[in-house]
């Protein structure tokens, strides 16, 4: 297993999206203080950053995506994890720090966590899961958790 050098910070996508039909950067498409805070932390620490989409797999913040509505299901995890493992290998990351809310706070999160876990196993990358509290997040709060 690789060491946790050059970590990639990943968080899952958000149901709230900008409704514009034309493609836009993933970080702008999703309306989430969680995504904004994890991206800010990654920038501050010089870490890579990706959003785990149930449709597209790993997305860079600036990657243009169309509007869509898809929640990853448990049945889709094995095939999606294979795609995400290939995408992880392409990043050159030495490990993954995955930021998630618990299922009690956000019931849609378990398939995303399972996908990230399986993808990291397939890519032979260490994984650290950071469970985030309910409520709004900011950079200062995340800095304390990681």
C-alpha cells in the first residue's frame, strides 16, 4: 500500500445544483458549503481535489458538466468503483482523504463511501475517512478535523 504522500481530497457531489442547462465547472454546478470548504482546504494545503459524482466518477473542480440528477445506488457501486479506481490511478495521488457526512445526517451517502472504499482498495491507495458534522462548514472547521 502506498504512503499518504500527495493526498487527494475527495467529497461526494450534491443534490442541489445550478439549474442552467449549459455545461459549467463542477465546483460551480454543485451548491454545497461542504464542497466549497473541502476545495478551499485542498487549495490551502496544496492537495489535489475531486468531487465524486454518481454519474461521472471523479470530477476536477473546473471540469465542465451538464445538469443531471442521479443518486448513486448500492447496486451501482461495484461498476462505478472500477471506473473511479482507474480515475484515481490517473491522478498520481499517494492516498485519499474522503470527506463525508454520516448516514444519519445525509442518508444518500453510504453508496458514495462504499464506492470510494472499493476504488481505493482496487487502486491500492490508503484511505482516510473524515466524517463531517451536520450544519454549515467552513475552512476553519475543516482545518481542525484533518
